[in-house]
DNA sequence: CGTCTTGATTTGACTGATTCAAGACAGCGG
DNA sequence: CCGCTGTCTTGAATCAGTCAAATCAAGACG
């Protein structure tokens, strides 16, 4: 069978090449990988792959809507294949781990700004900052377990059970 | 009178220096300036000011909570003095202009993620992407008027009149 | 008012992420 | 199977931001 990725590539008018299939494969495994992680991972399938090739592939995938680029402040860009459905991200301040979240409200009232200053808004992007389960254990609130090492132990349960709001510690004023 | 900035600096335990007063002054004029703009602007008050000094000053201001750093994807970091009140930002895809917005809802329901994957969330950050009034005129929807030239014609009416939601073109699925 | 301590700034080199450019190469339509 | 065109390779460059050592000055003290 023709690795389902091939179909997707052709569907958007992109040629099916080894580098592209390798990158897609890595992204399927690690939902929020940075460029460097992708290069490393993709080399297992295509050893001669260069970083620039990966950047090129990613740019093409993003341009065609097969991938999405997210750029948490202070960290290198991450890429994910989950597109189309709008979802947001949880980012760990300590280790940089990223998890997906679906918005709790169907039609989000607060995502329509109160005044737009004449802007025509076409997208709202939300990033939740906090600490992942691992980093809550040691350091509790600061000391990074392994700062900026977001390669392996990434969390990404796309659909998680409903927790209670009372569990979260929402900093006063941080959320309007 | 001692330029009110001096008080603020001392209040958080920072020494009052010429570079710091210059940076604060520039920030007061241009609410969303990038590091480079600040260097240029601050040099009018203190010609010998070096970029590194500005980075140092900004880091100190942010650390002490006198300034806030925002990093829109794909653009250099911007700094603003409006802190404490939580507000979000409108960013123009074309020219990079930034405007402040207050959240439309007091306690934002959709800013509490539906599932947190065990994360302890302490802040929600929202960025609205779109096109500013200037860039809507020419190009309409793409062609940048003057890509990445966000120095002078920045928009920032902190408190704007209430517009109607129907004015905005919310892309299907973009807002969950 | 002068001295001293310590924090702030200067200077200059450096890193890390990403992009640009030119030529070699390979999908895939014919 | 051939060739056109888009893609990849290789190598160099850019850009924002950081680091470290040496100099300088704010403000406490006497």
C-alpha cells in the first residue's frame, strides 16, 4: 500500500519524495517536534537528509495545509500534523513539553475581542502556560527538571478526560 | 520633578540610570516596540547607548514586572509597559502592527482548557491574527503594504469603542 | 563632600534558529 | 524511456539574542 502520506501529498499537488515521507513519518510519531528533532528522526529513514531539506519540506507542508507551525515564545518552532480542527496548546514553562487542548466552549465568546481597532480578525491563537506533571514533581513551580529538552518525553493525549476547574491554579489577573 | 520613572525604578529596587530612563521613555511613546526600535529611539536621549545595554535594561524591567515581553510568531520580541491588567493582542499579518485588546468576557470560560493532561496552568495568552486598517486597503488579504516595518505607524488605542461582531470575518474553524 | 561597593553598561565575540542561492538530482507526465 | 520542472544538496549568510570580561557610575557611608 502506498503509505497514505503519498496520497495526501499528491492531493495537494506536491511530489512524493523520500524526504517528505520521512518528515511526515516523524511528525506522526512525535506530534510536537522541533526542526532539529525532525532532522534527527528523519535521518533514521533517510540518512543523507540535510537540515535545509527539512526546512524546505516543512515550509511546503505548512503552505499546503498538511502541517501547522506553532511558535511558543522563547522556544524554537514546533510542527504538528493535526490541522483543520482548531485546537490550542498547553506549554510547560520548565521542560517545554506541549499538549493539545480543545477549547472548552463551542463558540468562544471571549475570543472575539471587545474592540478591534479596525482590524479584520481571522484567527485566534491561544497558549496556556504552566507546568507539566513531570516538572510539578521536582522543583515545584520553578527549578527545571531538564530545561529545554523537549524531545522525547512529550505529552500529547489528544483527547483527555474532563478535569475539574478547581484543580487548576489560575493566577489572579493572568486570565481576563 | 523626578521623572516618575525614577520612582518606579527605585520602587522595585533598580538603580536609576540614563539608559533605563531612555528606554522607559521610548516605551511610553511606542507601546509595542521591538528591541531595535527601542535602541534607535533611546539614542535620541542617550546617543552612546548600545544594543546590549538595551537588552540588559529590558531584561531587568521584565524581571521586575515593569515591562512585559510579547513574542508574536515570526517576529522579533516586542515590549510594552502596560502590565498587571491582563490584556491580549491583535497582530497584523501584513505589517506586524500590534494593538491591545481587553478580553470581552470578565471570567473567560473558554480560557480554561477542557482537559489539562495534568498540567498546572497559570496563564493564558491570546493572539488575534488579522489585518490592520492600513493593510486592508492595498492588497486586501495578502500583499503586504510594507512587510515587517512595524516601527512608526503602530496602532495602539488602549481603549477602543465597542464594534459589532458582525464586522469581523471569523474564519470557519479557526476559533474553537 | 570624597570614597567605596556593587550593580550597570560597554565592548566585542559568539550561539542557535532559520533562510538564501546555485547547481545536482529525481518525480512523474507524456 | 525522456525531459521538464520542482526538489534536494551543499555551503554560506542573516538575524535576534546571549555571554563574558573590563570599565563605569549610582548611591550608601563616613
